[in-house]
């Protein structure tokens, strides 16, 4: 804890960091926090999994004035999933300073977000389209924004987002601190960024053990027809407790996931074509270890953190070479090791060549895994799947017949449930309070106990009908 205090982090934030299990700063945090606390504009390039989020979240929370009613900090991210993850981390760090945060992203009702914006929110995290929308509608007042962060900055400033980000920049006060973070930062982006920053410090943080050294990489040649079969073979041969399988397109991701599910592997799919609730739900289940393998497009490529992803397979060579770095960076995080495999068809060889030129090293070529290793692993994965199914059955979902209209908040539900005999906060999973009802997941096979208990336990002074769904 001393090392946080030495960095001039205040005790309230140190308490939040402690609760998150952040005992001491990571290398990048130790480098960046003093600069950012001094008010400097900074462009930071540092490895995947090195702790960049807290490197901006801490100074941001530190420099906020808790009694000002308007938003003072804005964080832009490329995906909705990342907006939620970053917002949660800022909320966690700022918990004991009562910092109020909000994530704003597309495909969630605008009206609901507008209501939340009316409450005193100090930090807004979101995707550019929706943020711009709220600014232009006059829902999000940016007059007091003193800090702007672009997470995954090179992505935020590439063709896809530049126009929207530019339009947001035009609305923000000129006097502000601007911080840019990414694991990849092409020269052109740095030049572009310097135009809307004030004498930015450019910091490239060289870790002692860079991600490329922590992650064991390999690539394997395969025909297009045999590709999905080879994915399965590698999955078996490595039998990871958790893996992320990246595809270039939604169609490939969906088809591969369907094949794997049909063969009995416990996996889920995540891509941009899915309904937003399902996207967030799926990622949440993956992060909590309820589903061990996730087939995804690059929506899960940048910034997303799940503990202990042991294996990443790039089932296609990414079209954007930077995305390779981000994909493999989902493993080997926070000091852990990891393995990353790339499958390459003859048609993809030119892409591989370009990628290796960019990386500056050749990815070691691998033979397909040996048949006996595949068979042994297949048996192990089948056991895992069986055990998991039993555990899955231990999760139940309850529907409570009252929601926001009755002024029920998640805390009220937690309070009622934890007051039941033999049920602890750790037995409660996701809580989703909607207008007229609320859903809560109960873990550890205690669904029935809670169901029975809530029949006689008032929530906010009133009994509600509860049923298992
Ligand atoms: P990056 O943005 O650099 O890819 P993240 O900010 O997502 O990395 O952090 C990677 C992981 O390290 C996360 O699980 C985060 O909770 C954890 N982490 C960050 N800072 C610390 C710290 N000071 N101590 C321990 N764990 C940390
Ligand atoms: Mg990050």
C-alpha cells in the first residue's frame, strides 16, 4: 500500500485499489500516474495486460472534484463491452470517494441513459457514436469536462471512428487534459493526436518481460476445408481450462461455435451482429468462467480482460495486423503465461508475411498436434464439460415481480437475499433490475432456498412474487 501512497495516490483511492486486490502499482502505472497527476497530456504505448486501465483511472479519480455536479471526465472506447469493463474498474477504484460513473453505448435505450445522466454523474465512459448523440441532444453537458481518455487510442483515431471522435473533440472545452492509451500506436496516429493535445509526453513503456515473450506463439498451415477441424484438434491437444478463438467474420465465428457446441464442447459465441444484452451477458458468463471457451470476432479483441485465458487461437489471419497483437494479448495477462496459435491457409500466406514484417519476428511454424495428444485431450475436455454441466445446473435465475417503478435497486435485492439463513453475497450472481421486474442469478444450488425465503422476506418493505425462470 505504501507504494501507492508514494505515488501520491490518496487514501480513499488506495482503499478502493486494495478492495480490487491491487496491492502495488504495475510498471506502467508507476510510470504514468505521476505524469498524469501533474496534469500532463500523455500518449502511452504499453503491452496488453500491463494495467493501462488503472493507469488512467487512478489520476482521473484523483483529479475529480466530488462536489461538482457535471461530468468532469470522458473516456472513449471502441466497443460497448470495453466501455462497461472500464466503467466498472473506475467505479471500483473510486468507490470510497463516492465517484459516480456511467457507461453509455449504442443499442441500449436512449431514454434510460438520459435519465441516468440527469443524476449527478462525474465520469462518463462510452462508445463515440452514442456519446456524440447524447452531446448533440443536449443530454450530456460537456462544459466541465477536464479530462479526456482515448482507450485503444489508435483504433479510436482510425478511419472507422475518426469522424465521430473529431466531432466530440469539437464540443469539448479546449482546456483539458488528454490521455491516449494502446498496446499499438502507429507513428501516423501519434502525429494526428498531437494536433489536439497540448505538448504530449510520448511514453513507450518497455516491460521487463514483454507480452511477446510471455506468450508462446506458433502458427500452423492448413487448408480452408480442414481449418475448423484443426481448431478442434488444437483445442483438444492443449485442453485449456479457458480459451478464446478469434475469427475474422461473424459468419465464421457463428459456424465454428455451432460446430463445436454440436460436438459437445462448452463454448459460446460473441460478435457484433448479436443483440446487445446477449453480447454483454455472454461476455459476462465467459469472464465468470461459466462458459470456458469463447468464439469471437475482434469485438473481443481489444481491451477485454478475462482471468486465466490459457489459449488464444486466431482461426483466421487478421486483416489488420495490429489486431494480432490485441488478440494474443487476451492471454498472458497480469504476469501470467499463455499460448497463442495462428491458423493459416495458403490463401492467407501474404497476410502472414505482412504480419511478420510488422512484428519484426517470424512466428514459429508448428506441425498439427499428434493424434494421441488430441485423443487424450478430447477425453479430458469431455470430463470438464460433464463437470461443468453439473455446476451450471447449480445456477438458477429468479424473477422478482417488481423493479425500478417500485424504486427497487440492486442493493435492496442483495440486502433481502443475504438476510436469508445460509445465503451469502457470494451466492448472488448477476442482478438486472428492469422497469417492472428484476432478475437475479443464484449460484451454488441455492435457488430454491432463496425462492422460498423471498416468499416471506420483504424487499423495500413489501413482499413480491418471485419465481424461477
Ligand atoms: P491493459 O489495459 O494494459 O491491457 P488492464 O488494465 O485490462 O490491462 O489490466 C490487466 C489485468 O491486470 C486486469 O485483470 C487488472 O485487474 C489487473 N491489474 C491492473 N492493475 C493491477 C495492479 N496494480 N495489481 C494487480 N492487478 C492489476
Ligand atoms: Mg486496456
